[in-house]
């Protein structure tokens, strides 16, 4: 089986947009309404001749446990089944209380974690991601899933650890 790269993060940060960018086609459903990806969905992906399975986590529907617990639980499952984690945050919003729940899980895992700061659509916004160093997950990687900015550099480093 190929190594599994899981994309985790709260609703609307651009996980599905990032999946589409990595696949090079629009397969994952991108929605302005948070929580549209209902299940974990796996896609065969390839970069630099390395094959891996990309898992778009979703289903972050707030249920009886509430949104924070739902996101944390889904992230926990994803972290368990994957080999590498891409944790996506919205660079325009910064880390929220919901993100913080996931951050605590990620700090505990020994698996490689990439901190992806999405929605950095132009160079002028790049410096804003520096504050995300404080999450303790290493270097924030500025990307724009929408425009493709920074995604190749990120993938180069992800496949190095596969
Ligand atoms: P998900 O819930 O995390 O899967 O997020 P989606 O991929 O569905 O995206 C949520 C919203 O953010 C949509 O309106 C996207 O068009 C928007 N979005 C995603 N990536 C970017 C980006 O790089 N830049 C900007 N400006 N918007 C983005
Ligand atoms: Mg989605």
C-alpha cells in the first residue's frame, strides 16, 4: 500500500481546494458552506514519481459533541491512519480555538506534520504567517490552494519524508 498523507483542519480553511491543486483536477468538492466534505475521501496522488494516497478529511459537521470535539475526533482518526499530516489553517484568520484542539493532538504525534498556512494568495501576505510559529508545529508553509502558490515547494518536502 502507498503511504497516506492526511489533510486535516477545520471547515473552510481550504482542505478540498488543496486536494484539487495536488491532484491537478477538481475532484474534491470545494464549498463556501463549511462542512461540505462529509466523509474522509481518499485519492491516488503522485509527486516527483512518488505515489501516495491523499486523504481529504471532512465531515466536520457539528454534532452532539459540538464543532470542536468533532474536528478533534476526526483529526485523531486521520492522524492514526496516516503516515504524514498536512494541517491546514486559514492564514487570514489565524489559529482559532478549534485549531488549538487539533494542535494539541499534533504536538503529541511522532509522525511528520506540515503546518500549511493557506489563502496566502500573494507575496505581500507571506510575512503574516510568521505568527504561526507559536503553534509549535515547525515552519508555517504559506500556500494558496486557489492559485497554486507555494504548493510545489510544500510537496517537494512532503515526498521527502514518505
Ligand atoms: P474545506 O472545508 O477546508 O475543504 O475548504 P474548501 O476547500 O471547501 O474551501 C473553502 C472556501 O475557501 C472556498 O470558498 C474556497 O474557494 C476558499 N479557498 C480555498 N483555498 C483558498 C485560497 O488559497 N485562497 C483563497 N482566497 N480562498 C481559498
Ligand atoms: Mg472540504
